[in-house]
C-alpha cells in the first residue's frame, strides 16, 4: 500500500480523461471516504451529488464549458447546506472549510484508486443551483470531475518549507 505522503505527492489537477467509466466499487469507496471526513462540531453540512447520467453530465457541462471538463465520465457536485454549518462565536461560518475537507478526502482517495480529479470552483453556481433544483439553503461549492487520466502528471513546483512554516 502506498503511503499517504506518496498519494499526496502523486495527486494533481487532472485535465484530460479516458473514455472509460469509473467502476461502481470505486465510486462506493470514494463515497465512504467523503462520508467519513471530519467537520466542525460533526455537523457534516454537505450534500454530494454523484453525476454519471448523460443528462446530469450535460447540466454540469453547461455550467463550466471547458473541453477537457466534458471528457470526465463522472462528477461529484459538492454543496454546502447553510442551515447545518457551524458558526464560530465571532460569526465566522465553517461550512466551506468542512466541504473542502471532505472534497480533499475525495481527491486523495481518487488518486489512491488510480483516478484523476480536479477542483473546479470557477463555474456558474447560480445556473447549477437552478438546473439541479436545489433548495434555497443549499449552495453548490465545487465540482470534481473524476476519471482515468488520459496523460501522465506534470509535477508542480511548490514553495519551499522555509517559505511556509513558522516555528515559535
């Protein structure tokens, strides 16, 4: 089994997918990884739509119109349920943080399963909300395309530790 650090190092924003469906057992595994993600006060203020149908995929593709995005055989649409999110005493809501934790669980689990993923936040959230007939308190936060990568990863340059960490 690959180490977590190895999985983290090999995860990247995949922008090209093979025309091959993601198996049901892998989808079940990804769902379980998202379900088990921690959240503030264990509120779990999220909803995940697993979008595989041609109709559902077309809806998402109309919200983000990049050619590579349309190649993905599967999407996870992650939404925030505002009435369920925990709000800190000073008024800071933590729902977006909670959704991000669960989505990164998804992306790392996908990498472990040999799948590519990409965070897509620059989509038409209003259109997405309407097309999926979400209730007013539900906000689409991110779309994650998933599938088998069409090409090898291009390593990203990351900041050096001394630029990121302060020890006190």
